[in-house]
């Protein structure tokens, strides 16, 4: 069978530019939007499960509890004493662990919001949600700002 432009990668690019229309491009694009929707949903569910495991479940399930300095029963807030038998060196790793958990929690929450903003793209294209284009644009701007903020902190401060 001879090599035709219909079977090449160029056909997809030319169809996207309305130069060489193909019969299958609309179906492929629709299927890709459905896959994007399910990928974003899986990302939100996975990040929510990680966040729940990190902070401990409210249903009594055993999870890793975040002990922040805002809790009154936390020894960091009260300050260790010699009577407690806790040395200052033992408190520092706990504080570092709390900071690492808080950073991970912030990162997960940011990822959930970013993926939720991205959900506007496939749902509006597929017609599942009817919103104005301005709403989609605002959601994508929020996503870009959150991504920029997260990358800026990661590069400049070594965190989040």
C-alpha cells in the first residue's frame, strides 16, 4: 500500500490547522478529551487520598496525624522541660517532620485545586457543563498562577 498523507503524522497537524481535513480527527479529539477528564478525576482522587492519609481520617481510621504548633497538647507549643525528659535535640526532628508534612499538605491541596481548574477544559468541550468562555479562562488563569507560585517556591526556597 503506498504511503499517503492520510496515514502520516502530518495529516493530524494539517487537520488541526484546517489545511487538510480528515474524517477521524474529531473522534480522536473527543476521545482525548474523555481521557483527559478521567485522568484529571483520578489525579484529584489520588491527591485527596494522600491528603487524607497524611492528615489522618476523621472516621477514626488510623492515619498519620499532623501535630502542628497550634495544638495546645503539642510539646513544641508548651516547650520541653527537663521534667518531661525531652531534650531540645528530640524536639527539632519533630518540628522538621511537622514542617515537611505541612509542606506536603500544601502541595497536595494546590494540586487538587489545579486539577479542578483543569476540569473545565474537557467538560466544556464535551458539552457536559455549560459555562461561559470567560469562566473557563478565569479557571485557567487561576491554575497558571498556582503553578507559577508553586514552581517559584520550589526553585527559590526549595520547598512546596
